[in-house]
C-alpha cells in the first residue's frame, strides 16, 4: 500500500491533478470562511463601507487561491521535483505562469479601483468646510486613484513577463513625444477633465447647457468624457476637450438653484396694457412648480411689428421641470387672454398698388385665307378687303389705374 502511494506521488500527472483538485477545495473553503466570518462581522457594523469592501474582495481571494493551485499544478508538470510549498517566484517560467500572474494582477487592480472608489465616496459624504475631498472634487481623486492603480498594474504585468523596464525608462522621452502626438486627443480630454473639476464648472447632478444647444443633467464626470442625460431620457457622452472649449451655462450654479423662465406673448394694438398685465399675472395662480418668492412679473417689453410684446416671468427651483412649466404656463396664458377678449395678433401684410403698369396688347394672329369665290383670278375681277386688312397696323394701348 505504501509502495502504491509512493509510486502515485512520484507520478507527475497524479500529483499535478491532485494539487489542482486541492486548490479548488481550498478556494471553496476560503469562500465559506469569508461568508461565515467577514461578511457576518461587516453586517454588524454601522457603516456600509466594510460590507462593500468585503463583497468586492471575496471573488478576487477565491480566484487567487484557484490561480495559485493552477500555477503549482503546472509547475509540477514542468518540474516534477518542484516543492509544493515553493513560492510563486520559483524558477518555473514561460507564457502560462506569466499569463496566470497577469490575470491575478488584473483581478486585484479592478478590486483596488472599486474598493478605493467606495472609500472615496464614503469620505466625500462626510465633508467638512475645509476638507479637500468633497463631492465636487471627488472625480479628481477618483481619476488619480485609477491612474495610479492602472500604472502600477502595467508595471507588475511587465515584471510578470520578464520585460526589462530599464530600456523603456531610458527612452521614455522619445516614447512620451510619440505617445503625445498619437494620443493628443485622449490627453486633451484627460487634462480638460481635470481642469473642469478643478474650476468647478459643474458637478454631478447639475443641469448644464452647452453652446446654447445641448441641455441635460450631468450624470458622470470621467477621465475622458462627461455623460449628460437630456430631457428626452437620452444619455450623451461628450469628450471633455469639447466641453473645455464650449460655452457652459450651469442652470444649477450660482448662489441659489432657482432660475427664471420667460413666457413671451404678443397682444394686438389697441388692447388695454394694464388689463393684459393683470391677466398674465392671474394666469400663474394655482400653477405647479412655481416659487412664491420671487413673485411672477409681467413686463411690457416693446412695441413690436405686429403687436405689443409682453413677457411673463416666473421662477422655478428644479431645472428638471422646465419644459413642463413652459408648456403649462403657455397654455394658461393663451386661455386667459382668450377669456379676457384680448386678441393675440398674427403676422399679416397689406399690399397697396399705386398704379397699374402699362402693357401693350399682342397683335392678333392672321386668319386663314378664305376660299376664293368663282371667277377669282380672272381679269377684271375684284375682292373686297377683309376687316383685318382695314384695321390699323398700330397695336391698341391700354392703361390701368
């Protein structure tokens, strides 16, 4: 029996398969231990940060144990005398170990980014007046975190594939110039994103208007772009370089979030201006989403080409309801003016003709010749002249008034 076991242990395929099976069992046991201890302990705390972090690292720990078992199994196949307790940095090399190490680096890099994001958001929620980490500056630290983790991940990936970085560092200047020209748009977006956040042009949840055309709510400020959710429930991704060179109107910015809406209307000449002003103000009574202070105002703007131009000013607090308020107030104004008998003019033009232009009548076409009577063409015969022949050769002149 002992000899059989000794022979099996000397068989590299048996020991390799056994290590692989043991790694799967070990990974499962680690998952059970985490769920029975760390998850339960995190659920008893007052904060949700530890729950999120435990949930993030559970899968990487499971996969790390499994990857280590796969690595040792491969090492036993390549080198049957490999010590089972040997470290990962053994003499076994090749594409398979490098690929396993790369996979582990990617897994833990993603876990590090997610865990760091959770911690940063938790700290930003507990903002202080003089704290550097606030909701407005959170994207800056998030960008820095992702940049550091990704750079470190690339460094360890190079080490996993036994790539010497000395030559790369020596030629970093030349590579930097080449990368700068090749990725100038990406770098422009990156620096524009940093400047946008540093200048606090807008933040997440703000309503902005770009160049007077694109309007929507900012849902995300990333390294390369900003995502904007329009009132049509369409999310648009705009490169940060475009926003950095555009005129940005922040409807949520300023000392207070409220904003004024203008409802333009024209009434006919001859209408009572004071009555029209009262009707416009009365149309705002009972309207939804309007602020009581400042109160609605009606302004007589100008004497227009077709009527008297008025503007009704109302204030709202939430930019999301802008379209709803404009529709409601326009309908109310139209109904109120009709009920008060105030005419809403439309563009019309009267054309006066001082004098009709003179024109000449076209000459009448010559009639077909009549058939010659009997005896025509004989000597001494005569033919009476036709009326057309007797008519004057000058055309008739007509004059209109």
